[in-house]
C-alpha cells in the first residue's frame, strides 16, 4: 500500500521560518540536484537554463519514486547558494553581475544515485535541456544556522541580512561560515515581487 504523500515544507524543520524573527537551528545533511553559475540572475541565460534543467529531473525522480517505491512527495522548493569574491558586491552594492550561485532542488534520502542517473537520462531522451551535463547530485551539510522569513522583493533583503549578519549573529557569540542560502517558498517566475516569501539562511559557528 502506498504511503501518504510527503510535503517536506511541513515535515522538515529546516523549511520553517517566521517573518521578523531570527532562529538558530541545526540543519541536517540533505541531498540536492545542483547547478553552478555566475552573473545577474535577472539577465543570465545560464540562470534560466539551470531552472529549466533542474525541474524536469526532479519531477522524473518524483514519478519514479511513486511508481517504483510507492513513496510520493511534493517536489521541494527551489533553493540557491549565493556568494561573491568581493562580498561588498553581494551586500551593500548589490552588484549582481559579480555574483556566483548554485541553484538546487532537494532530493529525498531514499533516492539513490542510480535513480537520479535514470531520471537524468529519461529527461535527456525527451527534453534535452541546455545544462543537463552540468547537473550534479551532492550532499550539503550546513549544520548550525540562523534563518528568517523575508517577505517582499529580493532587492529589499539587504536590511534583513544586515540585521542578521551584523547584529544577531555576533550578538549570540556566533560567526558566519559557509554561503548565504535562500529557499524560494514562492515561484518568483509567477509571483509579484511584493508577495514573495523567501527563507534567508546563514550557516554559523561559535566564535
């Protein structure tokens, strides 16, 4: 008998965040489909192609899981790691042309590499998305992190990040480690900027 459909946004604590509140949590090691890139996400063709590549594979894995394993789930939200060689370009100046990024979709822990490979080849046979050969399947271990829910445009994140990085984190005897992480609870291709809901996460360690 098939199990109930899982929604990881409800079952995983790491997908929970509250607006106006910073929370310290321990994020478990999770497995992702990943694609790297560089440049302004608003104008970079590589960014759009990454999204167009990740989703078909994620859905092929989901359908295979339901069909072969009797385990159905909702494909988790798109996520992104963001950084820059000059972090001023990422923070105060918001020079998006200098940003590096990794786009990701989480894959359940019962899915193995063989299923990912099979799903990728299935997509290759049908759609042949531009960045298929750039996809990798890897673990991400962030551990202790601080996160909050941002509501509104991505360009309005700066004050929230400043409060997180410059006040909350040092105020709790922590320091930043790892990359800025965003989880897109809203589909930014369809939702108005003012209505976007985005989890902002920063991995941390004791000072």
